[in-house]
C-alpha cells in the first residue's frame, strides 16, 4: 500500500477520529468545570500598572519612570477607558478581575476545543457516509451503451 494512501486512511480512520473526539472532550471538561465553579462576581477589564508624572517640578518622578498607579483598562465600543483604582480598592479589584480573566480564558479554551470537536465530527461524518452512487434504486441510471454508471 502506498505510504501516502496509508497516511490518508489513518487520518480518516473512524476509530482514530472517535479517539480524537474523546481526547478533546476530556481536555474541554476541566474548562467547563471551572466555568460552573465560578460563583462569585467578576469585574471586566485588564488590570494594569501605569507610571505617571505628578507634575511637581521638585519630585523624584521628574528623573525616574514616575509614580506607579493601578488602573482598570476597559473597552467600551471602540474606545479604551482607564479607570483609576485606589490602594483601598486594589485587592478587591485584583480578585474580581482575576476571576474574570480566568473565566474568559476558560471560555476561549471551550470555544477552541468545541470547534475542534465539530471539525472532527464533520470528518467522521465524511468517513461514514456512503456514496449516494451506491444506492440501489428502482430505476438505474444508464450511461452510453447501456452500462450502469453506479
Ligand atoms: Zn512625582
């Protein structure tokens, strides 16, 4: 059997495709579980630290990178908005935003793995569906000279 053909057969082997679906489903399960276990509130956005100059001419920030401050970067439509997060809010926002980031990461993994499962289901379908030309119908199509063309 030619190597190329054998590789094609293996790629379209229904039992290998089933194994691949199972593998992907097992990879997806912990992400679904993490979504189900998310019960506390979440805060949208990206938590970022920016360094700013305060503007006082004698401050050390005139010569160094500036004063660090926490912001929540939020996308509203096409715009990005920065919301200052004061020291008192920092721990709480880091926690709720961290939860949001993990939720979104899990969601992205589920989307990617679900698409991969569907792709393989499509390949499994293609591997299992019989060609319609093999259907025994009452009226056989005939080619020139009367040979069957199934
Ligand atoms: Zn300063």
